[in-house]
C-alpha cells in the first residue's frame, strides 16, 4: 500500500500551485495550506516514505514560494509531520470525521506558530480572517483524503 | 541567506509560471480574438494620445534644460535621469495579509533590493527581494510599507503608510490644522533615498479633523492602478549628485536616452 515517488512529487507540486493560485481576494483569505494537508495525508498513510526531514525541506520551498521568512514553514511542517508520524496508527483507523478533528488541531497549531513568528518580524495587524484557512482546511480534509487515497491506491494498480 | 533563497526560488519558479500560465494564456487568447474595429478604435485613441504626449514632451525637454541651467546658476547639483526596465507581474498570490507581487525579472537583470517600481500613473512600490529569475515587489499599500511624500500644492511633507487595502493609503502624522485637502496630489519627496523625487503617489480623498486626537485622519487613493497593473517599470535612479558645469549638459542628455 505505498504510493509511487512520482505520486508524492506531483501531489505536492499541485498543492503548491493551489497555495499560490490567484483567487479573488474574498476567497483568497480563506485559501488553506494545501501543502500541509497533503503532507498530513502522506505522513499518515505512508509514514516510512516522507519524514520530518523531507517535510522540513518542503517547508523551505514553500517559504520561498510564498515569500515568507526562510524557515517559517519549514519549522511548521517539520513539527506537524512529527505529530502525524506519532499518531499515524491511530489516525488511520479513525473515520474521516474524526480525522478532521485532528487535522483541525494540526492546522490551528500551524497557523498559531505562523501568527507568532509573523508578529515578531512585522507589525501587520492580523484580521480575524487570518484564522479562516484553518476552518476551510478542516472542511476540505475529507476531499483531500479521498482524492489522495484514490491516487495512492490507483498508483499501485 | 539571500543566495539560498535565490537558488531555492529558481527551483520553485516553474510552479509559479505554471500557476500564472492559464491566466496569461486566456489574456493572450482574448487579444487574438479581439475584433478588428475594436483594434482600430484603440489604435486611433493611442495615436491621439501619443501625439498629445509627444507635444508635452517637447515642452518637457525645454523645461528640463532650463531647470538644469537654473540649478547650475544656483550652484546646485542635479540628479541624473533614470533607467527603466519593464517587468511583468506573475499571476500568483503569496499571502492574503501582505501586498507583495512577483515579477518576472530578477537579479539576472541587475535588479537590486529597494529599487523603486512605477507604472504609467505613479509609484507602485519597491523591490522587496530580488531573486535570480523573479523578484518580489512590495506595493505601497502593504501594511509594512511607508513612503515619504509631499503635497504637490504647497510642499508639505509627511509619510504615507499602506493600509492593507489596494485603494487606500493612510497619512497618520499630520496635525488637525495641516494645510491639506481632498484632491491634493501627493508626490514623492525623495527624502528616504529610496524613491526619486517628484513622482505622483496618490490623491488625497478624505480629510477628517479629529479634535480629540493629536492627528487628523487622512486617506489617499494611489495613482497607480494597483489592482489592475500587468506591467511595471523598475527604475534605476542614479542618486549620486552630479556637479554641474555647462559643458556637461550634452553628456547628461545622452545618458538620459539610454534605454
């Protein structure tokens, strides 16, 4: 039950594209961190393939892609991946609704870290809408889950 | 650290291109199928505009020369003209709470940090991070951005701060009795050293005195169409003052025409 290497690569690149998709401002404020969702799935489904280190490297790429402080997403992704790997046996058995709850807390934690670090380095006042991606990310998790599951299983053939 | 970022950015640049490609493609497709009569109409309009502009420019050259002469009389230094490079905005969104855009020219073209960026109507922003193939440009409406400006009518100097909305600048440091009113044009004052002097930035559209507070609440609308721009001009302004003696005027004119 393992995915192909190209599966990992393509899904992550696709998620990166979704992260920087030029959406209208009203939708864009709620655009969740797709790369993190994909990362959570792969770490849960195939824990021996992607690890904390790969997540860290991926985070660096996302930092450059979105113009953040170098290492911000790297730190977040590494920590979340670690938690995912820790919980992966439990997470895999849960129904999707219960997984969503975990995903909600993962996303909330990641957004909080980003919030703190961003507040240190700039004086932007974050609106309440800063937390919207957490909610939307939780809501789209079942979609991400079934899509990636389909890719993983069909990739095996 | 910047080098690391440059190298990493080269690797993810294809992702950015890939994301912005469909939008650019659809615009190009629109350009291809736009009707003959519309093209003709636009052509006529542009020709008219070009005529008017070139007439204005004729006067401008005379005025510039006069300005140089007058400054020489005052034994003042004169700033060299600017070189520009046209860059295109990639259709990607970075983060919603910042106003930073990605353009398709990077340090490969000699772009440096803090270079001013303009469009045809006014100041757009400044280069935040030059990467190898692309660079990030911070718009003047970013909440972290401040630009030294001056009221064109009376020379009153202040600082305009980004509001986080694409059509709004704040001027939070003017007292209630300041001589400023809606309709005033704000131009760069050149004080910070980043932006060259005298470029239009914004028009004041809202002035409310706040008697219970030390400063008035003033808002301005940027001249540049920040929500619509596709192409930007990245400017090299040579800020080293040139001591002026008359024979040098010709040389300066030559270098003005570069690019």
